[in-house]
């Protein structure tokens, strides 16, 4: 049997349990016969549990601030080289300088970006406002250069893929439809009690740009008519926005769960009645692949989503949810109330969404593009490719 091609996935900004990086990409490649080393931020007590025969997970040095993130680059390079991988899979533009060095050292390099950072940088409040445009343009040019110099690149958005050039593939954020993670989520859901008449949920990064204030306002309106509560699940990236939300009358109808393991986040979705993804139209939000919409669908609950043209085009035909003016808390509340008042409609929407993500649009099918890309780049293709991760 031939020695498997060794791959290093380097994602220093992501935690080692990240859904796209670990649950999707790393597992798919390991299942396809590649020996994968994932370098990412450690989750205490988890790295050893995540590692297996074809996939090992190692922590990267923690940085105390953004400057230190760049000062640690030489140490990061050394850690990558010590894996002895022939293919290096880099995530996020922070890693681009290392990518160019790795190309000079003869490595096969893939750049993977999940967002349009030329737009996201414009939203970064820690960057002085007068510098954001210049930095965004510089990152865009650096990515375009990487698209030409590196062996391949991966994007979730067609516009970003176009900037990265002909060697880029679009690998969408399709949901995982089956496997161990899904089974653990259903098992954990049995331990979550239902204590209210109706439960809405939002899973994701929490802040004003993600529609936090509008969701809290909507819960105040909803509770004038029905008893309902909102689960907020995910990390807070906007502490000032969180404090503003807590000061509002609707906050007493909110249960903030914080960051939880992925199977627990999915379990909360399973126990909810409707999923919210009413994020604001800033940066590249309107063009992103609506991952949370697909996750809500996978677990059989209807969604209430921002009225973005790209999202309507992507999932509107399924009939698994409704689209609203994301700035209008009253309209969001009306749709939450509708799902409460018409349970059969909500159930039918959930059924359609689940069928769509299990039978038509899922990671198990989407990941074939990733494996195909690797096969085209591998010097020695694995002879025992068996398919993608469950």
C-alpha cells in the first residue's frame, strides 16, 4: 500500500473544533485517505479526543493581541514544517505571508477563505477608520497574487473566487447531513428541557451587526401576544452591543447560552421551533453562504432570514422559511408569531428544509469537490479513496 499524502491544515484563527475546518474539510480529507494534521487553536482537553489514525490535531501558540499574531509567524512556520506535510492548506489572509515562504520552500499551497475580507476589514472597529480602505485594498491585492502564485485556492463566494483567479474553486458551506456529529446532537437534545410555549433560536457570532438589537426588540413585541423565549448561542464579538441589548425590555425573554460545543449548538436547534438569521446588510453579509439557514433546515425547523437577494436565490425555492426586512423588529416579531400561530405551516417548512439538506444540498456531496482538488494536486494519489466523511 502506498504511503498516504500528508496534509497540514493551518488555521490559527480558528478553534480546533471549527465546523468547516475540522468537521467538514479535515474529516473529509482523512476519510479520503490523506494523512491530515490540523494546526488550530486548542480547545482545552479536546485535541487528543479529536485525533485519530488519519487525522491529528495540534494546538498553535496563543497570541495575546493582534500584533503578537504576526510576531509569532516564524514560530508558526517552524510548526508547519515539522509536520513534514507536502500539501499546506492555509485559512484566512493572516497566513498569506507564510504561504509565499512555503512556496519558495517547494510546498504545494492552498489558500482557503470563508469570507470577503476586503469587505470585512471595513467593519473592523479596532482598525483606525482612515486606514481600513487602504488595508482592505492591500488584502485584496495580496489574495489576488496568492491566487496566481499558490497551487489552488478555495472560496465560499463567487465574487471572491473571481478575484482569486482560475485556480480557485467555490466550496460552499453546505450542512453536514449525517454521521457521528449529527447523532451526538440528537442524543444531547434529549437533555434540554422545554420550559416555554414557543422557542426561537439564533446560533452564531453575537453583536449588533448580526441583528442582536432587532432580535431582542422582536422578542418584546412577540411576548405581548404569546409566551416565547429566544436562545442566543455563540460567542460575543461586540460587548458594547451586548450591553445595549441587556438594557432593553426584551432581554428578559432571552437566554444567552454562550459558546458551546457544536453538537450542543445543534441540539438547541433541534429543541427550538424557529431559527433566526436576521443579520444586517453591512460588509459582505448579503453575499455570504447562509450556513445557519442550512443548519436550521437540516434539523427540521423553519427559518426567518434577512431579505438578501443572494439568499432568496439560494434557498427561496425550497419553501423552508421566510425572508424579512432585517432592520424591522416588528416584522421579525410578526413572523415569529406566525410560526407560533400556524404550527402545521411551520412543521411543513421544517419538513421541506430537512428533505432538501439530506437529499439534495449537503456537505457529503459538496466535499467531493475538495477531494477532487486534492487528487489533482497530489503527487501520489491515494489508491484507497473511499469517499467523504460522514
